[in-house]
C-alpha cells in the first residue's frame, strides 16, 4: 500500500493510549502531522494518525551524538511495536545509511506529510517485525537526512556514526541490548563496516548486495570506473535534499548543514578521486582486509553478474571473517531477496527470504533454536542450478596455468570500433541504487585474434572440458608487462561452434616494466562438456571504465591464471528457480568468436 500523496489522512481515534512519552530515552517531539496531531505533540505516532507509519508501529524521532567526540548530531527514526508497553524490552534491528531522509531516498518522493522513511517497509511488513516484537531503527549517517556533519564515503567519520548507532540502540530502556543490522547496498555496507568495528551489542548482520572494499566501487587497480565522479556527486545531491515543510525545526536545521558547509561536498569529491588503493584514505575503507578475525554472525547476498556493487573482494572478506556465515549467492542484478519482477518471479529465484532472515535474527538476537535447518550457503550457478554448501567457495582443485605471451596496443579498441548488431538494450545511465544492465558487446570488445601483429588483445584457450566443471571463487591473473597503459582481462565460456559468453572481468593500470596481479570478480560459472575457457588480455574498451588509452604497445610475458574449480557431480541441490536476470545477462554478453586457437592448458577438476 502506498502512503504518498494519494494516501488519505486517517483519524486518530484508534491511537493506543498505553504508549507514553519516552523523554528519558532521548526522544524528541515528532514533526508536524495533519490534524489532529499537532507540531507540539511529543507522543509516539501510529499508523492511524499518520499513514506513513507502518501498520502496527509507533513512530518517534531521536537525536544523539556520534562516537568520535565531534559535534556531529545523528538523527534516528524509531518504530516500536504499538501493541507493547512503552518500556517493553525488545531486540533491535538497525539500519544506518544515507537513504532515510523524510523527503525520499535518493530524490524527493512527493510526500505530502512528514513521516519515517519507507525504504524498508517491505521488510517491516513482510517479516511482520512489529507483531514479532522487534524494534526497527533507522539512523541517518552524518550529512544526510536529519544528521549534521560532512559525509565521508564510509570513512572514519561514518564508522563513528555506525558505532554510535549500535551502542545507542543497545542502551535504550526499551532495548534488550542485542542489536542486528539490516540493509541493501550502502546500508548493507554499513553492516560490513560495523562487523570490523567488533561492537559487543551487535549480534547479527544481514547485508544484501554490498561492496566489500569501498575502493572497488570507484576504481579498478588504479583505473577509474565510469561512476568515479557521478557517485560522489550523487551522494552530495542526496545530502542536500531539502527537508519537508512540516519537519521539525531541529530536523530542518540539521538537514541544511551541507548547504552551509560547502566544503563537505567539495572535500568528498576531491578525496574520493585518489586512485591508489594503498593510500590511508582507502585503507580505512578496505573492509575485506579489516574483517580479519571478526566474529559477528553474517548473512549476505551477492549477485555474481550484477553491474553495480560487484562481488570483488567478497572471498577475502568471507575468508577473513571467522564468525557464523550465511549467504544467498547467484546470477542476479542489484536486488533484494524478496524482490519480484513484473511477472511476479522472484528476482533472486529463491523463495522464503523474510522467513529465513527472521530465523537468523531469532537465533542470534533471541537465542531461539531455528525450526528449519537452512543451508549455510545457497548458490545458483550459471546454469541456474541451486545447491547448498557449508561454505563458499568450495573447490576440488586449485591450479595455475601459463597464458600466452604477446603484445597489444592500448588504443581503447580503436582498431575495431564497428558495433555488432544490437541484441540487447543499451546500457542505461549509472544509478546509485540500481546499476545499469550491460549493453551488447561490440567488435572492439571481441575483435578477432591477430597472431601476426599486435592487435587490441591477445588470447589463450583451454582444451575442451572432458566433463562439466565449475570455476568458482576469485580467479587471479598475474603478468609481467613492459609499457605504460591499461590492461583489461576477461574470461569467456566458449562452445565448440565459437559461441562465447564473457562471464568475468577486471582492469588495471600499468606503470611500465613490472609484475601486476589482478583479482577478477568472484564467480560461480559452470562449463558444459566440450566447452573451453578463453582468456582475453588487452586494451580497455568498455563504458564501465573511464580509462585514458596510452597508445603504447604493451608487451605481456609470464602471464598466469589461478583457478579454483569444483565438480558439479557432488552438488547438494536446494530450493531455487532460475533468476530472471541471467537470461538478460547472457543475451547482452554472448557473441561468436572467430579463430579460436588450439588449447594450451586443461580445464579440469583434477589431474586424474
């Protein structure tokens, strides 16, 4: 049900009289509401009084300081079960992020009255949070919504906000002291950040489609991504979103902080342009490395082929994290576990998201033994086959193979710039919440292998697989190069007739004679019998990066590929359907390769 302009005001006759003001808990008066709720009212607001409040909830606002000793003041919207006494202690589920402004998530949404963000109303309603006796808290990071301070792209300042939000939620008189976190995208990243902070009250994290190392969202090994400036500017736009006319004076004053401190946006844009992943700025945001030894129970989702928050450094984060882990991993875009498409199909393909999430929270926030045994990891491979595993990745064999040496010209694909026939929608513009669907491949991206002269790329092929084999985990390329420029590495699944699908890629900046190591994206791709693995190394020709071609000839030597492979024969099937995005991805990333050469390395599960 939508509670925007079309929602009519509902009389307050049904308001619960048992809920009283929680002045001791730090609550401030709720913002102005339609009659009969006045701006001076300090009682919690129910759905009957304001349709923006979820049914069964009582809404209040609160303010508290960040944990870094600064003067940053954080704003929270609190949703308590309306049927419980005001002092009833409940577990808390917390979301911390930039998208909880009363006016909208990424843009003004046309609300006709103030109220709590509807960003996770699907979760509140779908999981029956209020009926289950949970409190849901939404906290604005510094610079967003009703919080003061300068945004800093999940840096030390925002990490201090996350710490403060967890500890504040645990310390309320209505809290049991046990806090879980929930989010998708940026507010999933805050969950991963909270884990590395090792906060005692934090007992469970649900993180959908996060970035695992913040650097990777804007750069690839020194090469800027296409959104390197648009993303920081986009968050600057969110930070300066005007409040609603009936927001409280305190909320309005805090919401205007960025407007009166222009250095916030300019500094954020400047700081995020550092291309060095080893700089102090990015080390502070490298959550995959900082996850070493962490213990908070973690439930994650990640699309292997999604084009927004890509699964880079996911394996490192999960390997470093030592606490209980759960995950849904598969072939989808930037979506939530419960989302459906226009045909009513689940976008992740697996049913029961809210039920499984609540079993997870009940176990770690309430100590309740689950009534259902869920797999630790439920994984959809590239053939849309779902399996259960105790961990991810799980490999039968790991090995390294030598790749071809050769030369290519770092010309940005200028030698092959004629487009292929259009077979899929062109890529749309970058969006903070929903990444673009990959556009159709071009000749510049898949130009023919040229053995007699340096072209745009050089290729190496495996021998045909003798049986099904799955490449899983994080493939890694190491190579020695001479020349300055860029390198783009891609992996292809090549059928016997040359039909080929690109399923993994990454890029790097080359700074002369040196050895370079490139982790590709995490993947889970199953090759059919007779298919080959094609490895392409060459110039960047993709709208996914904002590289500057050097025009130099790059000499490649001693190139190696490290693979982890798994035998699908031993899969343990689990519930799940084909995710709809998989077919869109295959259409957009499949072409026909000519001049497929002789295989020089095996694609196999074992040596025997």
